[in-house]
C-alpha cells in the first residue's frame, strides 16, 4: 500500500519499469512523434512568415517566424518532448535511448513527403531503410525482455 | 570547409554529448532520491546549459553550411554519444546494439547526403 514511502534499495536491486501510461518505451515512441510534429509545424510556420523585405537582424535569427501560431505550436511540442525525454532517461540507458531517437530521421522525411508534398529520392529511401534496420537491431531484444516479464 | 567551421562542429558535438550525459547522470539519481536532491538539479541545469550551447552553435552552422555538409556529423552523434556513455556512465552495450548504432549512423549519413 505505502510502497511509495519505503526506501528504495540501491544499486543491486533493479527497479521494475513503470507500466501502462508511464511505460518509458511508450514515451520513447511519443517523443519521436512530438519531435516530428514540432519540426513539421516549425517548417509550416517558417514558410508562412517569409518576408524578403524584413530587416537583416530579423532575418538572421528567424524572429519573424514568431508571428506564426504554427511556430508556437512547434515550440510547445518541443518543451513537452523535453519533459518526456527526462522521464525516458530516468528508466532507459542513454546508450539505448539516444540511438532510438534517430527514428525522427525516418519520420521527418516521411512527414515532409506525406503532409508537405516534398520529394524523396531513391537514395534517401535507402537511408531511411538502413535507419529502420538499425532501430530494429536495438529494439528487438528490448521487446523480447519486455515480453519475458 | 575551413578549420574554424570544423572546430565549431566539433564543439557543437561535444556540447550535445556532454549535455545528454549530464541529463542522464542527473536522472539516474531519481531512482533513489526525490527531485529536490541538489545533484539532480545541478546536473539537469548543466545539461540544459550544454544543450542550449549546442542548439545555438548548430543554428549558426546551419546558416553557414548546407544541411548536406552537416548531416554526416548529425549521423555521427549517436556513435560519439554511445562511446562517451560507455566510458563515462559505464553503460554496457552488446554487439547487436553496436551494429544497430552503426546502421543508424550510416542511414542518417545517406539520408543527409542524398
């Protein structure tokens, strides 16, 4: 009942991963989606606010993009993604979590293709396939150990 | 590409890797301590600072260089980070995961340069 209050055993005892909505692997997937959505929203906002005649200072730092609601949506998604990332780091080794975030290099080109109508050449499809293969290499044993629990 | 830009790229990579390691080191304490424990706050703050430096350096580089020059370095960051994690945080990685990291780096390289 009051398992929250009991002092947690150090080093030797591995804590059980949280399940359900707090499962860190679920959050890793959500993190990939949040980063992708925010990048696509930032791109929409940047395209919407192009002003060739704006002053040099505004152009260099991209401040003019702050006038777009898309950009603020993108920023909000980024902040959520950071909080989400801290939760992931609490439970998953960095050497596994960080390579898995490379899924954004797959999702962003796919999102740009699907939502923004950008072109993906055959070489880029090959790169996307390699990234998916790498993620599969890392993620497969993790899924196995999750099933074993 | 000049030596100065290369130096900036290396600095940006160091900032990214050290920022992530600070964050992870800080969050490792949350297994045993509550969030107000000062090493957690200190490490997370250092992590946010390092990642802010990385972000600014990277934005500056993106203004000066084509993304296709920068993407191969973006692809290297998982490899550098995993090496640093194994050395500094003593995380263990099996051969299969190393192969996965290398495939991801190669794939990111191709996505960026194609």
